[in-house]
C-alpha cells in the first residue's frame, strides 16, 4: 500500500555494476527497521553486469523489500520518474549508483523529519572519495562540479537557491512530485551524454513554490570518484554540457529567462577572471587556468548549444 513505509530509497543506475554492489550494501546495512524502508533500483538500459548484480542482491536479501525495474526510455530523468511512480514511502531518498551511505543514514533522516515536521525536503553533505590523487587544477570552484562535493557546515539550516543540493543526496516528501511535477525529461544525462540541469530545474520549481530545502549535516553521502572523472576530456565534455543544459532549461521557460542567463554569464566571467589572477599571484596557476576553461566551455554551450 502506498505510504506504508517511511522511506523509498531510489537508486537509478546505468552501466555502473562495478560500484553498484557497494551502494546497495551500504543501504541494506542501515540501522533502521527493514520494514520501514524499501530499495527501488531502476536500470536504465545497462549493458554491463548491472542486472546480474541486482538479481543476486535481491536473492541474498529476500527478507528486505528490494525491487528491480528497467526503464527503457534513456535518461536519468526517466529513471527517476519511474522510481517515483513505483515508490510507496512517505519520503523518497535518492542515492546515486556510485555513492555509499553510513549505517545511520536513514535513522538520521527519520529523526530529522520527526523533529522538523514542517520539512518536506533535505540535502546532506557529499564527501568525495578519490580512487587516484586529485589533480593540481582542482579547486573549491571546480570540485563540486566534478565530484559533487557539498558541505554547508555542521548545523541544520535552510539553504537558498544558490546552495540547492543535487538530487543524488536529497530526500523529498513524495507528495511534492504530485504537487509540482516530476523531473524534466528534456534534461539530465542520457546514456553517455553529460547533459544535466534536471536537478536545478526541479529544485528551483520547489523554491518558487515556497518549499524550503534544509541542509542536514548528519545525512552524509560518499561519492566515489574514478580517475576518468578527473581527465581533461571529461572536464571539457561536462562543462560544455552544463552550458547546453542551461540553454535548454532557460529557453523552455522563456526567451527572457534565457537572456537573463546570458547576462548572468557576464558576471560569472568577471568573477572567474578575478579568481584567475588570484590563483596566478598565489602560484596556483593550474587552478586559475581551469576556471577560465570552465567558463569558456559553459559559455560556448550556452550560446551555441554544442
């Protein structure tokens, strides 16, 4: 019955069998009553061993509520929407297929939503776990972009539009999706494409409707970063895709919204240039150079759409 469990943990996955087992194990080891949560796995047309990993996991933990679905429409937004449709929990906690959580993750979420009954949305810290040493060009301004790193301190607080979390470390009251719609399927990663923007689109929709987003420091998630995500090629493809995503997102709202986004890009360029000189004068030239490349790629995607 819908709403019979407290949390639906949704894990959307695409060709990450290597990491998925660790993600699933971290969720199943929760210090939270198993009858009060379910795990929903949405396989978005993986061609690796993902299905095998999932079937084996379900067979191993038959006393837990674990459900496996395939979403043949390619794209993370389709996958998330499928998970939402199948969820039965009062709250939906999204966890990405290359993330792990601590054993008290769901208990801390439950305590928070009991203590803050008005809360409908929360996001927790993201701690990068590097498989190889991070490059010297990585700075606080590119770290969240590449690794999803997110830390707003040690206290519970409401965060604004500029500090919204990513979906992969956020928990939503399920009814929010009925009130304000699901994820925009024109946005978000599709297969090997790095298109994004679905997070921003949905969070801004909630914020415009007065839904507060709480930062919950005890809901920590670990994001595992392979060497491939620290490569020059990945950086360029990701930053260009950010610009393209913003073009699609803003034009879908109005031409005026798009023009305003173009205007804000000029402000971002000014800030980027100042940071470039700061890093250059403090003998950290690679960090400054990468910020300029970041801005160039985003602007290119925003204006040209490629």
